[in-house]
C-alpha cells in the first residue's frame, strides 16, 4: 500500500481544510478544544453542515447519499476534522445502523430510514448491552414476542450512550427464548417515545451524563420495524460490531491528541529543560507515535476492504484494541505532562459560560476528566480481552 499522497489527494486535503475554515463555526471549535460539554444542538449543527455539503456519509454507497470518496480521501477527511477539533459525528445512526440497513434492510426500510439519518430527523441509540450481557451479547434477555402485527418488548438495556437525546433505538431482542444462545435473536427498531420506554441516567466517574439505562415494559413495536429475518439478528449484530469497533479506534482523534501533547511538552519545563527532552517522557511519546503510525496503516486497509464491498473482520478487533490503548496512553501522558495541575477538575468548568478561576494552564482543565473517561474504552464495544479471543479464532483458528 502506497501511503504517500498523490497531487490529487493533496488537493482534496486543501479542499477539506478550506471547507472547515469556511463552514465550521469558531464557537464550536473553541468548545471542543476547551473540552466543554457539547449540547445536542452543537452535535446536530455540525452533522447538518456536513450533510448539506454531501460529506456526512463517507462510507455509504453513493446511491444512498454517500460521498463516493476513495480510501485515502476518507482517511484525510477524518484526520483533518480531528486536527480542526470538530465534534465527533454521533455514530449510532450513521456508522452503525446505516450499514446494517444498506446490507440487510428491505427497500422500504432503506427509503424511509436512511434519508432520516442523513437529515437528522432521527437520533439513534444502540440497545445492545444488558446487565449480564455486555461483551457476551449472545446472552441478551430482553424479549420481543409476536402479538399480531406487533412485537411486545420487555427487558432492560444499559450503558446506552447519549440515549437521553435519542428518539429511536435499535435493539437486539430475543424472539425465540427456546433457541440456543446465538439463535433466536432479532434486530428491532424501537421508537423511544412509545409507551413503556423509560430512560434513567448513569453518571460516570468524570461527572458526565453520557450513558443511560433503558427499560422496556410491554412496549409495542410494529412488525415492519424488524430488520432482516426474525431470529437471524445475531448475524446483523456481528456485522454492526465490526463498524463500531473500527470507529472506537479513533485514529484521527489520536493524531490530534498527539499533536496537542507534543506542543504542550515543548513549552512545559521540568528541571530546567523542555519536557519533551526528558528521556523517559520522550521515550513514551515516541512509543505511542510508532504505535499510532502502525495503526494508521491498518485503518486504511480496513477502509479499503469496506470500500471494496467487504466488511471489517479481525482487523476491526485489532483496531479496537490498539486504538483504545493508544488513546488511553495519550490521556495518561497528557495528565502526566500537567503535573499537579491535572489533579483537580471542576465539573462546572466544562459548562459553556463558566467564569470561575482556572486551576493552572487552560490545557489542564480536561486532563483528569478525560483520563477517567477514557478508562472505559478498553471495555465498551466488546472488551479488549474478548477482542483477543476473536482474533485468535478468526486468524489462528484457536
């Protein structure tokens, strides 16, 4: 694989940079760089800007609204967005449900749901994990029993990221309780405004309301909201997870974090010299940069496989493992670089309009919060231990 950019690709990079400079609101850039809490409206604003340009669904086929970009162009776009501190595009509808509907949905579902994902009419949540069924998703106990033209759903989902913003949720549900573990599971689209749906917040270690519990009590869901065939949902779930795990790798975010860390380490002084000249700190930075360069290559190979009509396989598990390890190491190094200023964090400081006194450098405000938040990365989307099992089975046949 040739990793050097062609003149055409460099021209595309300039086009992306010009677009971001022209269309990306400085107010949003400041909030992202300062690690302020983003509102639902903030995230929807950037989503709408990209959709208007036709740059939102870079990995969808063009007939469904995709950008038609090459593998390298997708990589360039993600990298430039991360360096410009744009908000993360919420992945649940665009990067998870969308590919499943394109591959397994019927034509009516594609015509109805895909445009609504693009134009922001629906905010989707993911209903996979349950108490006792996280990395082992085949153990889901939420049931959906057929009753005429509806399924009646009962059960609980947990760790539902941004579910408090969502009006729709795609769920793994057990439609045949008598079947074996990986069988009897279906993929169902549920309106969260339906009677019997309750969302309860979970406050994480960094004080954020990012995840939730969702309860279903006799929730009636139209049969036409079943994706694919009944009892075949495990196949669709695995297909979706490969996209989720690739997305979790966050290559662009790691590139931007490393650049930020390098800038700070050059101006931060310890024992009379710049921090980036400290042998131990410099060695850790070099190690994570080498790992990141290796991951870039793997990421481009996965994107190329998807562009060729395939789906990520064991490579998505590799990306998930290394991507989360790299992001955790970068957050740990950034916190270490801040020294004692990284110890405290004031929860109110992450709200827009906070006028209190900062503790230490402005860059220190989010160091501890991000460090705590990133601890979860090696667990969600299928724990890294589970990913190693997947790799050993798919590649080594163990």
